[in-house]
């Protein structure tokens, strides 16, 4: 959906300030018993249609298959879709369910118990707020978020709310193992040394983002997350069974559709980020995706871990891997530091598509 412009006498800046200073997020609006969403959350309809029912689906890859088969499947999915789901990844379903439940439990605490944690500051490596781009976007999205910096160094655990602290820390350990394995498989898919992305510290910089989408009185009028691409290298996401995640995909007929990423019990959702598209010199694709709000009476929870390089000095440059550059396939992007890369990202609305384009040659 496109973001909506301010209309009439609505003072969006004042509404955003009042909302943010309530320190209770979108869930606070639901707790207050609203029957319609505030104007600042309204989005214009998106003209792009959904994919015809049953026509296409995001690939699901069984990691217990022979390694060579898995590499080929991941390479194809990363090139054609930019998204895939994985099963038999080693994390028990009980751990997944317990982690999602803990995030839901925090967000469903009384407002007086949540509000002390509410802050836009990421100082200390932990924040709880609503909409990272609240003051920059044209329309707010229907979600609240716990964000935790997990690498290269963890924050003080005491900063994480007790009701979900152990689950968040354990999830980091579990998903980090999966992330490292995937980066090796994806390196092999590029035809380079399996440890190359690891040597670039791509798996060492980690941010965990725990989204909570409350029930919504007008789900069709707002968004959970607007259309965007992920800026980092790789995203590993787990979602509950509510659904709502959609990927933009060009079909064989050349038409573009929104494709539902249907929840698969026990699966993790994997997607290529902008940085990995650049590093792979467009062999892997970072594609646009979004999250719809689906329910008037049920909340949705998802947890994404973004893997990024930990080396961020002024002499640490990133760009297409030299091994992928030849006379027949020149570099598509220039080199840059992570400081420039992330600075460019944070200067734009979440819905902006300009990040990859900014570094094109």
C-alpha cells in the first residue's frame, strides 16, 4: 500500500507526538477500546494484485537433503525469489512456539508494565517502541517492536523485559547457528569458499526485531509493515500461524503479484537483503515485501534477525565480491563503508527503494 497524505485539518505531527508520548504503542490504542483506526495509521490502497490462488508459492527447502541439492535449491530461490522457507533446520518447534509466546506475553502486559520500557533510543542495545520511522513516514504502521542488538556484542540482559528475556537470549543462540549455516550454503551457491561471507563478518553483526501486530478494528485500512527491502545481508524470520507476510514476485507471464508467505509449521523464513544483493553482484536478489494486518480479533507475532557485517571501520569496504567480477561480468556497484551504507538507509523512509540504486555504477 502507498502511504496516505495528510488531509483536511488533520495535524499529523501533533498526532504522532501525542501517540509517541503515550508510551504504550499501538497496543495502547487497542487497550483504550478504539472502534476505528486514527488517521495517522491510514494507508492508500495498493493497486498491485495478489497472485492467483494456488498459482505460485515461495519455495520451501528441506535442509536435511544432501548438501549439494540444498545449495542448488538455495541458489535458485535466492536468485529467482529472494525468499525461501527452510524446514529441518534444527530448532525444535517447542522453542519456536515458546519464543513467539514470550513476545506476545510482553506486549499483552498492562500498559503500566510496558510503558517503562518504551523508548526510541537504542542506547544500551535494547528498545521498545512503535514504528522505527514514525516521524519520517507518511503513514504509521499497525505494530509495536522490541529491538535488541545481538552482535557483535550483546547488551546487558537486564535491559530486556523479564517476561521474554530468556527466550530472546536463547533465540539468538539458536538462530545464529542457522544463520551461519545458511551463509556457508549461500557462499557455496555463489561458487566461492564456504567461509568467505563469514570472513567478511557478515554473520557477526545481528539485530533482533520482535514485531507485535495487535488486533485491528479496520485491518484493510492500514499496514503491518509497508513495502520495503531489508538493508542487511540476510534475514531469518519466524512467524506465527496468523499470516500476512507477502513478497512481490514477477510471474512467468511478466506480471507482478503479491505472493503470500504461507506459515509452515516449524519453518523459518529466509530472505536476501540489499547488502547481499550487492555483494553477490545481483546473483542473489533483495525483493520487496510487506506485512498485511489480517485480523480484527487476533494478534500476530514475528521475530526477525538481521545479519550484517560486524567490521564497520573507515577502512572496511564492502561491494561485489572480486571472485564474481570478470570482463564478461563487471561490477554493478561501487564499494562503500557500512557507515555510509546504513547512513543512507536511515536517511530514507522504510518504504524507499533507493538504497541499492544509490550504490549502482
